[in-house]
């Protein structure tokens, strides 16, 4: 195996940074870390990061996020149980932060789901600004797409996805928080890059698996074992 001289937490066999079940007053002393652990490779990162958390607004945001994580569970006589869906969690967190106006950037392929989410958010007292990916009605030729690269066929009009415009619409609408729903890979990257307000994700696109991309990983030893080979 090649030596890793970069952080690779996904390969960690020890999870030395995570300590649970001990007395809260005990000083945490991380266990032995692998050579590729960022705590070993980049120790200066942590005081730099904590200095950011010491900024009052950042610290309060992080505190509310951690409280929200706590509230996603309930402790019962037979153990810990999960209790909140991501939709509920998003609503609760927005309320904690005092947000009133939310922005929703969604893919046209999830217009129905965007309508459902908007209804839920509005019934919970939020104002929802929304922008669909095809906003602007700009032809794909504008970004260099060739006729043979059109989904509907070479002779058809096809509107480009416009995540930069979506981000600008939502940012200029002065929303308190943006929500991204189902943008395509790459389009979502551009939206994140240009989105100014705080952003969360309610769903990501997976056309084959009903927008549940982890299903391919969960079945990686059976139905989707092809993923473990080089993908063209």
C-alpha cells in the first residue's frame, strides 16, 4: 500500500479523536493516531480553527448546531433512539437561528418535491424564496454544448442549468439561509461557490436510486459491486 502523506480519515482504524462514554470531566487524551491522521500531519490547524470558533457569532452558530444534533435523539429506557427527519431538523435549526426568510434552489426534476417542501416551510411560518435550475431560459449553446450533447436530441431546444443565477437570485433576495435540493453534480458545486448566505442541503440528486446515493454504497458488495472497479 502506498504511503499516505495527506489526511485520510476515511482509512482510520482507530477513530482516536472520538471519545464517548467516559466521564465528561476527564481530560481527553487521543489514542494512538495513524501516520496519516490530520492531528499528526497538521497540528497547527486546530488552534487556528478554534480561534474561528472563538468569534462570538461563529461560536453561537456552532453551539446551536450542536444542540440541534442533540435534539435529533431521545434517551429511552432501552437506549438511544433517533427522532427527527432532516426536514424537521432544518425547520428547528432555522427557528433556533431566528431565520424568517429561506431560499430554496432546486432542480426542475424535483419541482414537485420543491413544492411539497415549500408548503411545509410556509406552514411553519417561513417565507420561501425559490429559484429553479432552468431560470433565465438560456440555451445550452451559450456554454458550448454541441447538438449531439443535448439530452432531448440534437435538433431540440434545451435550456442550460443556471446555478450561478440561482445563487444570485437567492443571495440578492436577502434570505437568512439557503436550502439546496437536487442540483446536478457540478451544478451544485457552482451554486455552493456563488451562494452568499449560509447554506444547507435537503437532498442530493441520484436519478437511478431515487435521490439516495448511499444505496449504491450500501449494496457495494452485491448489486453495485461494479463501483469497486475503475469507472469510465
